[in-house]
C-alpha cells in the first residue's frame, strides 16, 4: 500500500502541475482568449478557421497542453467525446476533462486509502470519481437538448412568420439568432455562419442535425431540404411541424404523470437503506460499524450498492417510454 500511495502522490502532483501550467497559459494571454471566444460561434472547444488559399481548414485544439493534444488525437473515441462536448455546450477543451478524470481518482485514492482498507470498496469509488466528468457532460447534454427541443416549436413558428413576411430562409434564421437564447440561438448562429462562409444550405443543415441530438430537428432539416429541391410552402410546413411537436409534448407530459408512481417507488427503494443505515449509526454505532471494519462487511456493502444501482436502472427502463 505504501508503494501505491507513493505512485498516487506522484501522479497527483504531476497532474496538478500540468493543470496549473495550462491555466497559466490561458490567463497569461487574455487577447488570445478573447479571440477564441469570438470564434466559438463557428466551432467549439477552441477551434479556429484558418485560410489557406481558397479553402477553409478547421483546426481543433483538444488541450492547451501540447503533448496532451497530440496524445488525444490518436484515440478513436476522441471524435465522439468532441461531439459530446459540443452538444453539452461545455466551454472547456477535451483535455481539461481528461485531466480531471485522472486527478479526481488520484486524490480519491490518497484520501480513501487512509480510511478504507478493502480494495473491493475503494476501487468502485475510484472508478466513480474517474467517470464523474463524463456523467457531468452527459447531464449537461441532456439538459441542453431538452431546452433546445422546448425552444424548437417557437423557433419554427418565428421562421414561418418571417417567411410569410417576405424574408429569405437565411433571414429567418437570423431572426431566430437575434430573438432566441442559447442553445437554439447559438446553434442556428453556427449554421448561419457556415452559410455566410459559402457552405450550401442543405449541407449546413445536415451539420446542424449532427451537432444537435434532437429527432424533431431532423424532421425540420429533412423538410427544408426536400422543399428546396421540390418546392412548396415552407412556412406552412414549419407551422405543421411545430404543431406536431407541441402535441407530442402534451402526450409526453401525460406519460410522465402516469409513470410518477414508478419513479417515486424507485426513490423510496433507494432511500430506505440509506436512511436505515444513518439511523443505526446514531442509535447503535457498534452494530453498523461492522460493515466498515470487517472485510466481509465491506463486501456486503459493495454488493448492496451494485444491486441498488441495477435495480434503479431496471426500474428506469420500465417507466421510460419514448414518444
């Protein structure tokens, strides 16, 4: 354990030094940081567009640390994580979250090894700390996509009114950018920027559907592309899609009401063991201390936690109905 503690201390100090160096590089050049923030409407996590002749080349900075940037480019999961970063609206580069996934378990090992001696209990805690940044990004993505989906009907109706008033499609997009907040305003602003840079409207809309994980948005993109090829009243199409989305929201709300009992049952089943353990630790500390000091007690606690997580996952799948 002493050897593992020494290795953990070394890795923690090394990662803290690298993280401090990255923060120093960002803070020491405020002009560069301001330019990057302005370019984020065209890209994300520090991307930039540089002109080389008649073409535009997109370069993505995965980390402020040069060696970490080169290291991340070698992995196959890097594009998926970049997409997750973009969908979550995170302002930090991918390297920041990778370093955080290494620092958290290292610090957790240094602290936890002093109180928890059993590996079967310590290892799941370290694994949970390592995956916290990923779950944070997934949560941010889910919240951002839900907000985008809620804003989409209003944006379509606004575009339909703009088209009826005689504006072009790009002008309707601009009105959404000016009138609506993030995330739909920011995402439509990126699409409008691509169109202004010379990207065709169908291609820019396809890029929008790839950036945003929203089924209703794909209906909007397909409808606009088909209308541009075959013709038709785009304003009426947008109004019909907005009406369908609002009806789907109503149905989804009814389903949430009907499944509220299942969600409450899952919360009760998870909360009862924790509440009982807390009460026993106050009423009879010696009785509950066995689960912490005895190796077999540690194993039982670990098995109980795993079974609780599996139970919550199964109940969530049972009550989750996609509309």
